[in-house]
C-alpha cells in the first residue's frame, strides 16, 4: 500500500524462521507501522558527524538476521513497513512538514508508529503528528543531551515540542552533565523538565498519553560507535533494553522512535544491530501490554 510522501521498501529473501519474514507490505491486520526517516540535515546544521540519513537502510539490513518468527512467551504484533518518508534534502522545515503529514496518514489507519532515523530533530515532526491526534504528549527520552537548542538543527526537537504545545512535559534519562550547557539546563528546568536519575525503569511512567524517544548515543561508545555524537560514558545495551521494554509495555505510550543511527561511523554494523534489538525489545513489551 502506497501512502503519501512514502517511498516503499522491498523486503525479500528472508528465511521463514526469521522475524523479518513477518513484516508486511500492507497495513491489513497490522498494529505497528515502521517508518524510515532518512535525513541528517539537522545533524549537519549542528556540526555533527553526518551519515544518519542512511540509518533506516542499515537498520533494516540488521533486522534481516535478528529475531525468531515464533518466540516462546509472546506473539509478535502485525508489522507494516510503510517505507521511508521522501525527504527534501537540505530543507529542514519542508522535510519536517512532510514527516508530520506522512505520520498522520499512518495514524489514520489506526496503526502505532515506530520511526527510525535519522537526525534527532525528526522526533519533533514525528511526535507533532501524534499530538495532533491525541493531544499534548508527556515526553520521555533516553539521551545524554537535552536537545533544547533555540537554533535549527538536530539539537532542537524537545524545545520545539514544548513551544508548540505538542508536549506538555519532558523527562530525560541518561543525561550527561558534561555535555549540556548551563543555559540549556536552566531553560529545561524552568520549563518544567525533569532530569531523572532513577536507576530502574519501574514506576516512573507518567499517566496519560506519552511519547518515548531513544537516541542511540545514550549507549556507551564501546557498544554503539555508529552514532552522530559518541558517548564516552553511556549506558550498556542491556540497561537500555530494560527501559525500552517498559516503554513498550506501557499502554500510555503512543509512539516510539530510535534516532541517530549513523552507518558510516558504525564498525561492523554493531550499532545497527543494537537498534534492531531495541526495536524487537519494544515490540515484545507492546505484545505483552494486554497482560
């Protein structure tokens, strides 16, 4: 099925025992929509390492070899690959408008959107579309950076979400005090943002509708070198997966994204495989929501 602003992606040749064999080209009987956001204009504007525009392709390649079709404790939800949003290279605002319209088309089908990026600025138009449907969202994000810059670029999404009332509150996990200026911390906290130091993902989820965003640079560079800004003192993949699973499990979470996968900087696709594993982990939690 062709949706507006999407470029279709062809999946073929998957072994029947692999998870990827379950991914569908039609939304019929699906609950999840996979959305690629292949743009790194915002990263370039903020002088980060370019390459995240290749993130969705590398993610799908990694997913080909991961996950079983029939896991032991749950059944996978139906997954529709909507394709990649056709971005307008070099035009941040035009691309953002396209992303919002494309995600709205997915939401009109009654699907839960999961986006793969791409620069973290794309979380702004992604969540904006979901907020247009459900109202202002409570935001939870895993990131060493607050990303509340005033200027355009990959460091601006969460400021924009608050300023446009697409987000009603923000809570960050994985914050690095050595990577954020006093100015940005003051702005964040003066606008109700919470820098959370909880060590467990249990019992911290707000009531009501929420979005969750995973910036892969919250993970330590020893595990995840393929990001726009490597983290010298980040989380382990196992610890990250605990948070991601709880996000999938929480019925108030209305969308999820995995951002900043940068294949040109990714040794042996290590980060791409972590991104694929986090996707599968979220889906496990989502599948178990009914319990």
